[in-house]
C-alpha cells in the first residue's frame, strides 16, 4: 500500500489549472498521475477524450450481482493567483501542524486521495471483496464541467448500473464533525460588457454629458441585490425550496446561533436554497478595485478640501 501523504504531495505538485491554457503540462501530469495510480490498483482505466480535458473512467468490474459504487472526484484546481498572498509556494505542498498547504489540497486532491487510499486499503485486505467500483474523475470541474453532460449521455448505460454515487467534493464544518451534504449550489456565470461611445473621449469635454459605461455597469451590478443581500431579479426565488424547520435545527448545531445560514456559505454545504453570482471564474473575489479620477468644476478647487475625498 502506498503512503497516502506522499502520494497526495506528488499529486499537488502538478499545477492542474483547467482554466489556464498555459497549464497544459500540469493538467496532463495530474491526469497521468491518477490514471497510473488507479491502474496500479488493478483498475481498468480509460482516459475519455473530451474537447478540453479527459475524464478518467476507471473500473473494477465484477459479477453483475455485486453492488456497484461510483466515486466522483476531479483532478483540476482553481488558479493560484494572486501568488503574493501565498505564504508557501502554491504547488509545493507544505505540512504545517497537521495540515497540508498547497493549491488543490482541499479541493479536491486531498479528499480524492482519501477515497483512493481507502479503496487501496480495502483491496489490499480483501482482494476478492464482492464490490464493483467505478472512479469517475473529471478535469473540468473548476470551469463548470462543460464536457460532463455529453460524457454522462455517452456513459449513461454503465452509470445507470450504479447503486450508489459517492462524492467528496464537499467540505466539513470542523475536524470533529462528519456531515452528509444534502445539496450544493448551482452556478450561473455572466460576462457582461457595457459599451458606450465608439472610442474613449476627452473627459473634460464629454464627462457628465455621456453615460460612462463603468458607471452604467456599476449600477446594473448594484441593482442585482437588495441592501439586505437578497437577489433582486424577478422570479429568481420562484422555484427555490424553503429551508425546512428541521434543517434549520440541524444548521444551528453547526454553530449554535441563527446566523447558521450565513455561516454555512463558508462551508459550501448549503441546503436547497442558494444560487449565486460570481465574478472572475468560479472564485468569489475577496477584493474589488476601481480606479477613477474626478473632474473639478470651474470655481472649485483645492480650497474645497481634498479633491479625491469620498471618491476612493
Ligand atoms: Zn471541487
């Protein structure tokens, strides 16, 4: 049996950023790593071609009467930038205390390695265990799984045989508490461009007369939520299920106060409710920055105080 920690470190060293076309080598490395590892455990491994990144489909076949479990995971990771915020190199796994730091360590390379290691241990101890196991590991999860629907259609017959699908692309609220995730948020991405004049114009002559596309965009974005944080799009909540009282009770146990619903957004183990707006890939940005300058009106100058005051 391999050393799961060492194997995980090896896995993390492949910079498998699916959204970055410059990271092809890292993607190939991570894919080969998983393929070889599952192959070494006796799985029949297929790297299913897609338009972007292959999906690893690895089977431990057996008697059709045996139960069949499908284990899902992904080998791609989020981009690591901004790199200057990392305390240790993003793709050099570093153990501090009882944690491994590195891009993808938690999502999803660590949990996936846990699953593979558990299966390896099981097969080592019970080589003839009457269980069919299929690993389904994609390389486009962090970009919204564009190839996945087609794949599911193609492999529907094989997947339909499954008695159980297990996935670990979730999170735990703390190290002591095991949770069963009942639902995850979906994803909607919008790329909004606002165009004004044909080209940039002199702000002294045209500023204030024409609508600045940046301002229009800011107004559009601001209108998407109410001040209390609810989505302000008509019909948005129509088919969203309410959180049941028993679910609220369970949520309270996570932290013990009514802010449970807010708190779980940190853990991503949301019940039915939410969808969200994200900007810049799938990450929710921690910062927003806007640079602007202001034109002074005739007759008003520095005597009014700091001309930039209130503009930052
Ligand atoms: Zn994930």
